[in-house]
């Protein structure tokens, strides 16, 4: 296995921990959402508003499947990637999967502090955000829990790097 796919709820830390992990492993890093922004010339927020979620999920899956040829990469997936188009099964066959599962309070705080980064939470109250997070975890959790590693902490630690390094080398 020469790829690590990171999954989790929006604001769970996929990009931050993915960058940290890629540096520790001396691997390349790809954030699928960032690639969509670069390729489409617009934010995820704007893409959702203009084209809708279904179009976004198709594009997200296309970019995910293009990672098949990559080697020595840490790949941060969007929050919903694992729950569409059999993507979780596909990622598990392609590399190591890592589910970032910090407590919902941590995720809620991150969303409230950066509301424009997550279109599905636009104009939502703190209570609504919390309810939506519970709903998303209920809906996507079974896919996330298929990951080889489940990380329940809000930040990366040396033990995460060691565990992943042992499994991919």
C-alpha cells in the first residue's frame, strides 16, 4: 500500500492532518476539494450553489478514481466522498484508509469559526450545525468505520504516524 486515504466529517481535520502526515512520511499530498477548486476555478461553496451536490459528487468521485495511478500519496477526501459511488470500498482496495473521528464539539467549533468553508452549514445556528453533524455521522458513519485506522483525537500525534508507517511499509 502506497497511499493513505483520509475520510471523516466536514471539519474533522482531513486537510490539516493529511498535510502533517505527508510531511512526516515524506510523501506527496493531495486534497480532493482543493483540486476541485483549482480545476473548476471556484470555491466548493460556489460549485455547490451553481451545479448542486450530485454534480459535485460525480466530479469528486472522478478525481478520487484518478488517484489510482499515484504512488506515495496522502489523499484528503471530502466529507461525503466515502459514502458515494462505492468509494469507500474502492479506497480500501487502493490503499490504507484513515477515519478522523474527533468529538462533535470540536468539529462544531471549527465550522462556526469558518462558516464559509462548508456550504452545507451556511446560515445554520449552532444547534442546527450540531444536529446536522449527528445526522451526517449517522448517515456516513458506517462507511467511515470501514477504515483500517480510526483516529479519535482532534490533532495528530507521533503514534498516528508510527501506526500508519507500520501498515504502509
